[in-house]
C-alpha cells in the first residue's frame, strides 16, 4: 500500500549529457564522471518533471569489460527528491542491462552505506571491492582519502547472481 501523499515515479533511458550535468551539481562525494553508455532519468508521474538520474557505463575492470558487463557508476538523487528515486534508478539500470543482452550489471557502495536502495530494487551483495588508490609512478592520479578510498560493497541484481558466482564472488548475507 502506498503511503498518503507518495509520489508515483517512472523511469526512462536517456543519453548521458543531462545525468553528467546533474552529477556535477548534486553527487555527494564523486561529482566528476568521465562518461557513460546510457543515462537513467526518474520522472514524477503527476508532473513529468525529472527528479533523479543515473549513469550506466563500462566497469573499470578490463576483465569485466571484456565479458561485456556494465556498471551503474552513479546515482544522482538531489536533496528533496521523492522517496524511492534511488531504487528506481537501480531497478531501471538492471532492466536496461538485461534488455540490452548484457551478461550482468554491477554497482558499488561505500563500506558505511547500508545498501537499502539496492535491496529494495532486488539486488544482492556479492562480496567486496578492494578499494585503494589507482595511482602508480607511471600514471599519477589524485589521491583519494577516507571512505572513498576504502573497500566497497559489490552489488548485482538477482538475475546476475549466477554470473557473479561464476567469477568466484560469494553472496554476502546481510541483516
């Protein structure tokens, strides 16, 4: 049952220019994003106005790229957006990946983020990303600090769990 006053949402797949612009304006801890394959836009059904965005791109891992996986790299939910926007982005990204014939889609959250929106969208935590720095002597990059540099929770939709476990990733039971 929908709570009184709840806003109905709908999603659509769009290009990446508007999600990239919104990411620069509103993302909490990673405002810069290089690009992506497609964008996800969440609209208020009653007005048609956009209220949240997501970016689906290629994963950093060359091995996952070679296997044609995709990654939900950003979810942009500005302050004041209706509840459920994050889960709508996550679910729409998974639907797009499946319809596009991708073997799987994954995403990461910071270690201290509980992943409530991923669970609500039917995703499962399958292990941890290592985190750390990407800089090396031959390829200097800005250093990340704090939680951004720490390990990350790795998530996949339920339909992608067989592909994830085939990679040796284990389902993590969380409360």
